[in-house]
C-alpha cells in the first residue's frame, strides 16, 4: 500500500515543473518582445534611423532658408539702391542693356573666337 506521504509529492513535483516551465516561457516571451520593440525603435517608421534622416533634412532646409534670406536681403538692398540712386540706374542701363548716351560709341570684344574660324597657325 502507498503511504500518505507519496501522494502529495507527485502533485507538488508536477506543480513545480509547471511553475518552472511557466517562468521559462514568460522569460522567453519577454526576450522576444524586447527584441521586437528594440528593432522597431531603431529601424521602425519613427525609429532612430528615421529621426536621423529628418534631422539631416532639417539642417539642409534651414541652410537653404538662411541662404534665401541672405539673397532676399541683398536683392532688397539692390532695389532700394536702384530706386534712390540715379548713378546706379545709369550703371545698370550701361552694363546690362548696353545703353549709351547720344554720341558715345560702345566697343565690345568677343571673348571666344567665332565657331567657323580656325585658330591662326604659325
């Protein structure tokens, strides 16, 4: 016959085994979840890589904004200068439009030789 001490030992062992397995399964699931969330935090849609790309794009756009603001300031100063200074207007007319005063002759030199002519041989 079996003694009363052996019957409680089997359920305790089974419960201990189930408890150990439950802890191992929970630990494995926690590790898998941590790996998944870590991967998502680095490579996900809003992860570290995407954040770095957005920072680089932000720097580039800020540089473009600064450059355009400087150019805008320069052009505003040029417009103000043209509105208030008659010598500046004359300079622009002579340089860009090749205007001349009556009786003046403008000489222009070609920087490039004509396409149909060959270079002089010695």
